[in-house]
C-alpha cells in the first residue's frame, strides 16, 4: 500500500498466481487507490489473467475453460508476457491464435521479460487482432511495483476501464541482469524449501 501510494498509482491490479484471495482481501480494505481484483491463472497452455473477478479460478483448465470462467464472473481476459521464450508459463503462438477473439488485453510490456528475444511480437499480435494493449510490472517484490504501468483516463467500473484502456499509454523499465538472477535465486530457494 505504501509503495503504491508513494508512486502515485491511481489503480492497482492484484493478480497473484493461482488465487484471487489476496486481491479480494485487499479490495475490502480502505485504500487511496482503486484495486482491481484479479488472478494469474495457469491454464494448461499458458498463463491467463482474469481482471474484475469475484472468486478464484483453478489452475490446469484449458485456455477456453479458463476464459469461460472469467467471463462467467463478467471479468476481463488479459494475456501476460505472451510469446516469452524464456518462460514455460507464457502462452505461445498457436494457443494465442486459437483464443484471440476471446481476449480483451495483450500485455505488450512486462518489466520482467528478458530482452534477448523479439519483444515486438506481442504488439504485432495485438494490432493484427485489434486488441487493447497493456503493461505489467509483474511484481514479485515491493521494489518491483510500478516498474511498468499504463496511464489511462479515470474509471469507476469494468466497462469504463475497457473504454479507458483504448487510450492507454505504456511506460516501463526493465531491470538489470542482476535483478533477474536474484529473482531466479529466490525461485530456486522456494522450490528447494517445498521439497524439504
């Protein structure tokens, strides 16, 4: 909360992996900015973010079923870090082409995406499929919050948010390689602890 306020963020989408519980809890607390309840769902073919959710969606479903469950909550469908060749969790070309007509937003800038790849693919896909574009800090630590963001006109609900996203201006910076390695080390430690 303090970090978001310090950065002057007007809204924050909380999209924890595999659960909307944290976002739902935060949305019940008084905050000096809007909270969009979301979840980063691991579908069977790559991650899909649901925004404006009312409850969690289980991992492991097909992309189509994941999207159906997001829509059943009147949520929006966003694809994070698409085409990222260094993430096994990123949705790739054939899956994206198949579900394109059911997607609202494509993340064209992710602050944790390694630069040694074609970073224009997401934007080209968005243009080709007439999709809204977004950005994500993909924050896994407090320091990561706000590394990427969009500026849009103020909104009060899901419908206004969609309209505002049509005017999105994207800003962001990528971390140093040292930051990538620290993040990788944290992931390895976490997996090691789980196995013990």
